[in-house]
């Protein structure tokens, strides 16, 4: 299987059509029909956009198609109570996300005010 065929296999697995691939990477839809292998630059672009794709699998045919990408979750504030389940952690993170969005909104307003006053 060629490098490009592997990328196509990945896209099919992820349910990503060629149009979405082209838009997200900036590579032409004709990318797959031109040339036999990927350039290093195109591989970098694809790897940056699709970070769960194993480049080692694409290039060297080693390992699995997908990297073991586990998001690093850091609870920003020490919890007062130990969590009993993943759902409780998710709920805490959702709450923290809302708090952070509110803070970002306040900071954006502050910046607008500062820009008008300068």
C-alpha cells in the first residue's frame, strides 16, 4: 500500500471526505492522483492537521494507523471531594470551561475598553 493509499484509508476510517481533507490541509483534491509518494512538506501538513494519524505507520508501515492519543486532562483547581467516576471529572471540567469562557469574555471587554481609551 502506498503512502497516499494509507492516507485515504485513514480518511475513510475517520469518515473524512476529500473535500474536507482539502480544506483542512490546503492540499488540492488532485493531491492523491499526482505522484507516487508524499513529500516531507505535505506529510508535515497532514500530521499537523490529523494529529492522531501515525506517521510511522504511513511512512514505515510500523505500528498501528492511529496513535494512542489520550488527551491530557488537568483539573485546574484542587477538588474539594475526590471524584467517584469519569462523569464527575467531565462535569467538573465542563464547569471550569464555562468559568474560563466567562473570564475570556470579561477580558475581551476590558481590551475593547482599553483600545477605545488609548
